[in-house]
């Protein structure tokens, strides 16, 4: 058999496995919106941790990040450092409280519905604005996954970009459509383990083939010593370096506002499960990130010695090394890990988009029209599945002619969520005096600042990641407006205190 045949067999087996898991989840998911959107709040810590990690670390971990480091060196690793630190803080402080608070706040199953219940927003504006923001930024985020899928098949199989993208989009949509949150979560676990194995195996085998770690480091130093420095060719205080480092570390701020990640906190069995989940999740992330960084560094050395094999696109350095160094079937499994990273994120985001459409937008419209009494829960599940289909189609249309890199698309969407939802999530969990108008004002201000900052090109906007000004403006606006609009409520204070106590329960 040819190399392509071996790789194709491996990929087909992977696809079959994902569809089988999706079918299993479909059989387990009853016609309940809570089951379809949140798996009945029954996730084990290991499942929640691996699912959160896999849905977080999309194609950028195996393609975007190695590509950036391959081009610019370890200075790009600050993103991974910031993300790992942010994930630890998120699991440590946000996860247990969010699990407890969402249960006490009307058993909320989405972030927008939690905001509404927690802040007593009778206007419904906060929930609607949140739903719109989710749809806008997630459309770009899902599109980044589609771009990664197209590039993957183009690089690995010589397949047309559009055809490859459509294959991945179709299969991901199928198992998400029927399996819902549970389907996305269980496939995330399998995909997370596959990603982990690939990110450990590829750099180790690549180092051996490149002559060992000493030889690799020596080769990279000869090419450019700055490649091995976290500050590039200069020092931390060199012109622009400290701003680049701060901007990269600021990626960690984004964790507090990523709906597809923090929804895993809401689905834990108990708040106490967050402790075990944190250890598993952060450990998985740290080792995976180190594997991605090591792959890029080894790639610099390896391809300097084999210039005829040098990748034409830096973002395919992981794919190229896997195909060169492994037996075609094993290479196919390694390549499947890249698909796993892409598809796990897409599926999680599609479920959140679906919940925003049904739970946070359609239900509000239906309630105002007085028609909710005529709709069964099974009807809402069907509408949720239709929501998955609609969002997937729009994302595919946006990704047909990719104009940006995977990392650029992810960075834009990550900043949008981090700047809009992040400060509000923190304030709802840790500050009693946040008002619904303060949250709404801050949310809108953060989203607008991040969006505009990311679209304008000036020396300042190019140097500073848009999540920083967006997050800061949101926080200030929310606090200031709340100072003038907060109305004390004994019931709200009691619910807050009970939620805090529940989050501490062992």
C-alpha cells in the first residue's frame, strides 16, 4: 500500500470513532434541553478537565503556535505561558464558584441566563446582548477551525482546501448535531488523549532524528541565537519587546470569558470536583504546550539540515515532521491528532452557539410572544440541533477564502470573549454590588473596544493585544455604572452568600 493509503486508513478510523462516540451520546441524551446543553451536570473531573483542554487548545496548538515559534523563536512561547497560568487561576477560583452559583441562580445552563438570574435583569437586554456577542465572535472562532481543517488536508493529502474543510465540517457537525454537549465532551476526551500522545511523540522522535538535544540547540544557535531566548534578540526592556511579552501573557485573561470552556465548570457533578479537574487539566495543558514548543524548535534545526523538505507554510511544521519521521499509518494517527484539536474546539463552540440561539435568543422572543407554553422540551432540543447546522454553514461560508492565519483568527475571537465576558464573570462571582446595568454597560464597552482595537492598525494597536484595553474598559465601566445603579436586595445577598458556601463544600 502507498503512504497516502496508510494515512487515509488512519484518518478514516479516527472519523469512524468520533461518529461512534457521537451516536453513543445521542442514545444517552434524552429529549431534555438540560441534557443536550449541559449533560445533566454529571461530568466527572477527568472528563471535564480533558474536555476543557481539548476544546480550548484548537488547531493553533498544533499548527498556529508551532508555526509562530518556527518563524520567530521562543519569544512567541509567552502565549503558552500566559494561557497555562490563566487556566490554573480559572480552575482554582472561577470553576467551583461558577458551578455553585449557576445551580443556585435558577439552575442556569448558559452564561447569559446565569447573568440574568444572578443580577435580576427583568429587561432581558443583558441576556440578548450576550447571545448576540456569542454568535458574532464564535462565528469567527469556528471559522478559524474550518481554515485549519482546509490547510490540514491541503498539506497532508494534497487535497483541495475546500474539499478538506467540508469533510471536517460535515463530520464534526454530525456528531455535534446529534450528541449535543455530551457528544462534544466525550469526543473531546478521546481527542485530548490523542493530541497529548502526538505532542509527546513527535518532538521526542524528531530530536533523536536531528542528532539529539545538544545538536538541535547548537544548530538553532548557529541560525539565530535569539530564537532560543524568551526575549528574542534583545532584552525585556528593548524597544517593543516588553509590550509583546505583556500582550502574549494577556492571553491568560481570556480564560475567564470563554463560554465553551467555562461551561465545563457548570457541568461538573459538584463544586468540589474542580480541584481534581484543575490538576488534570493544567497538567495536560503544560505538557502539551511544551510539546508544541519543542516541535517548533526541533523543526528549525531539522529543516536547516534538510532544506529540500522545508515547509512552505510555517503553520504546517508539525504536520510535515510527522509525515517525514513516522511510518505512514502512525503518521496518519499523528495527523488525526491535529484533526482532533480542530474538531474538538469546533464542536464545543457549535454547542454554545446553539444554546445561545435557543436558550438566550429564541426563548426570549417566544416568551414575549406568549408561545412558550405550546413548545415541548424536545422541540427546543430540535431547535438546538438546527442551531448547530445554521452556525456551521455560516462558518463554512466565511472560511471558503481564508485571508488570515489561524492564530490571527483565534486571537481576535479569544480577545472578544475575554474582553466582554471575562470581567463580568469575575464580578458576578466575587462582587455583590454588580448591577444588571453595570454588567450590560461593561459587556458592551469591552466587546466594542476589543473589536475596534483589533480592526485598526496603528503603532499602539499593533503593539498591544486588544484583550488588554477591552478587559480594562469593561471592568472600569461595569464598576462605575454599578455604583450608581445598584439596588440592595436581601434575597440577592442571601443567594450570593449561600453560593459562596456551596462552592467551598467538600
